[in-house]
């Protein structure tokens, strides 16, 4: 096989830059094809037909589920709205031909929302009301707007270019944001935080706390300039950035061209 005539003349920096640009282009291409307002493929696209779902009129349908909803799991570019209410209810809105393929079901007290394998276009949303929500898990470019997070321990996990805005209170907020996802948690008040941001993800925090464990990896950014924990252990690795407000007792570990800043006392 003939040698690449360009390769001997490329420096290590040039090769690294070329690989980085290629990787970013691939990520942007994937994100552009997996949104909740354009066509996307979920699963393997389905084997029963080559149909593209989403040509019908936007239609709202109530889903009657027996039991409380304590957490929500959503995938496949679905937008979820969670509202605090004394009444538990679920409704979904989607193109009419998508509704039979939009699955909602309870696994214990967890509401799971997803689509059968296939190719879809259009906007698909779910609106949930519940007295108490303690968990949220999103994947596959899904989004959420949550009001009423509550509990002694609340779990938030976002992956696969998913994004969420969350408001509420928690004793302990355990958060994992990965895969180019983003979380706005400035509306969450928690006594303790355990948060990890990974894979070019972002997270915003604010308010006071007793204790915080904060970790950013893989070119992630945590903007917590309005966050003031009494004590915090902060770790940044792999060209990540963490901005903190005032911290009374701080332990920090920095590596790999990362940055940690704090507000002066």
C-alpha cells in the first residue's frame, strides 16, 4: 500500500488537531440528526417497514396509569414537562401516527417513556403531574423542564446530548451529566451535592449547601459561581473547567490542563 504523502509532513500537533476536528464534526452531525423537531431514527429503524412516522396532525392523548410516579425515564428525543400537583396524570402530544408507537408504562413508581424502533419526524412531548418527583433520567437527545423535585435523595442522570432544567429541593442531589448533555440546576436547593459532569457536558449550580462533591472530566464545564457550599471536594480533569462561588473549606484536585476558580472570601 502506498504511503500517505501528507503524513510524514504532519506534526503531532497537526495530527491531534485533525483528529479533534473530525471528532467534533461527527458529534455535530449526530446531534443534528437526533432532535425532537426533525426526523430521527430510534433503535434500528424497525424491521417491519420503511415507513417514516410523524405525518399526522399533532394530537394529545391522556395515558391512564395506576400508581404514583416518583421518577421519570425518557429517551428518543422526547420533551418532558413535569409539574407539581396533588393529582398524578400523564398526557402525551405527538403526530397522530406516532401515538400508537409512543410507549408509557410504570415500572414500580418509575414512569418509562419511549418509542418503538422506527424513523420519526415532528415534535413529541409528555406532560406529567405528580405530588413528588425524586428522579429523572434522560437519553437520546431528550429534554425536560421539571418543577417540584423533592426528596431526601434525588437522582438526575442525563446522557446522549440530553438537556434539563430542574427546580425543587433535596436532602442529597446525586447528578451525573454525560455525553455532551447539559443541566440547569440553579433552581435546585440541596443540603448536599454529588455531581459528575463528563464528556463535554455542562452544568449550572447556584445557592447554598452544607457539602458538595463536584467532578468535571473530559472537557466539561461546571458553572457554579453562584454556588456557596460550606465545604467542597472539587476535581477537574481532561481540560475541564469548574467555577465556584465562595467555599469555606475547599479541597481540590486539578490535572490535564483543567481549571478551578473560586470566589475570594
